[in-house]
C-alpha cells in the first residue's frame, strides 16, 4: 500500500539535543559521586527511555535515583545547544505539502519532547508528539505503536517509521511498519545497515532525495 503517514523519532533524527543531554546526565552522575562521563559515552547510551540510559551509566540499582535527579536538571539544560538537524524542517514541510500525515513517536519524556518541538517551530507540522510517560508503554513495545497508529488513523502498512537507532528499527519491525534509518544519531551508517533495514541514509536530506521521493511519486 502507498505510504500515507510518517512517524519520526526525535533525538538524532529530527533534532540534535546531545549537548544538553550530556550536560544534564553529567551533572546527575557527578552529584551521585560517579565520574563525569564523556560526550561519546552518553551519546552511545541514549536511545531508550531515561531509566534505560541511566542503567547503562550508573547500573540498574542506581537508575531510579538518577532519573529522579535528572528531570529538574534536564529542564534547566534542555535548550542548551538545541537545534533541528539539517533537513528536518524541510521534510516536515514536504509532508504537509504532499498531504502525508507526520507525527513524532519518541522515548523522550513527552512534555520535554513537545517543548523542544514548540521551541524549534516543528510542532506546527506534526499531528501529535507522543513520548515517554504519555502512555504506560515505551518503544519498541507494539502496544505503543498500535496506540500511535490509532491516533494517526492509518494502518501499519501505510506508515513509515523514521529513526536513527536499533530501538527504532525494532519499533518498526514489531509494529509491522516499514523502517528508514538515518545515521545522524547514535549509530553509524554501517551499524544501521547491519540491522537489515531496507533504507539507511547519511542524513535527512539524502532520505528526502531517495525514499521520500519515491513516496510522493508513487
């Protein structure tokens, strides 16, 4: 069936917030007497929800306390260095122009996800922004995907999921959606290709020129 809707991941797909993420996570770890983590260590740890990321950095036994400390600190840092990735606004405008419904499905805390999309003026092109704690599920749980699809009003076979990580590939796979991955986040193009994803692009602009172009001309 033709693609009529696209759901996007957020961090590493449409936006770059890693400077703020690194600063916030570093402050939490230092406050708990852990060494300050490198930028690359934090970047490689993200992709799931914050409790999953913290478990990788401080161990599962300390993750609940770390997440509790994280939220107010992150809210202080969340706009530091924040910017839309090249092509992000363009692809959303193209979706609007060609009547392809666009939405965000992310494991970022829902209110934070909506705040950054509002700040970057991306929300105007999105039907909804669903994040962690908006429901009882997190990616890649197919219950979350089914909930999002019901909000979209389209079948999985009519929906493309675009992300930057194995979490996103698994989200699409378990939800029955086609997946396209972009190597602007936590993993290299080679690592993403190794997952078996049919479409892997260097960035959003390449995605627009390749897979998105076939969608609007089909």
